[in-house]
């Protein structure tokens, strides 16, 4: 059962993520609008040459975020194992704190 402090932390994290998502959405909207303007203004410009061996931008993002997702999962497992390993030496006693 989560404590009131944990609930507060999770609620704060949820609000921060909502603000980040809203900012990201506004950024994507802006870039889409910008890209359409540039496309119509530069229709005559040639495409930028890119070596065939290079991954696409989508593949690049997918590959790197897959790796960092695995890295974050490994770090979480490590932190959980570390807390468990240290538990015998770290004694805690919950106490009531005045509001």
C-alpha cells in the first residue's frame, strides 16, 4: 500500500510528465508547420545525399531509445538489488511525523 508521500511523489511525477508531453506536442506541431513551409518554399532544391548504409532517422531513434530503455531497466534492477543487499545493515523504524 503506497504511503501518502509516495502518492504525492507519483502525482508530482505525473504532472511533470503531462507538462513535458504538452511541450513536446507543441514542438512537434511547430516543426510540422515549419517543414510544410520549407517544403513549399524550396520545392526546387535537390535532396540531400545520404549514404545507403546509414540508418534512416526513424531507425536511428528506434535503435538508440531501445538501447537506453534496456540501460534504464538494467540500472533499475541494479538499484533494487543494491537496496536489498544493503538491507541487513540499514535498520529503519517508521515513526509518525507531525503534520
